[in-house]
C-alpha cells in the first residue's frame, strides 16, 4: 500500500512584517489513494490537536508520495 506524507501548512506574519509559511504538523499515512490519505490525515490531525476541523490550525494541506525508490 502506498505511503503518503501530508503537511498541514499555515501562513503567519513574521516579526519582519512578512508572511511566512510554517508547517503545523506532518502526518504519514498508508492509503490506497491520495484522496483517502488526505481524509485519514485530516482525521488524525483533528484527533491529535483536539479540533473539530483541521482548518482551525492550518490553511492548506500539501501531500506527497512517501515511497522513495531505492
């Protein structure tokens, strides 16, 4: 089963007045598809952060394949 790495990203305003993108959390998921991995990661993120919805702590999600060829 493929592995996916999902990053929950947030835009914040830095001390210099510039916007910066930070990663709130990274979750690794084994799933049959990218869509399923995203759904499972959202659920896990909410459970770990005690949230009702993932967007309360993140602005967007970045997903990438976690299986790297050897």
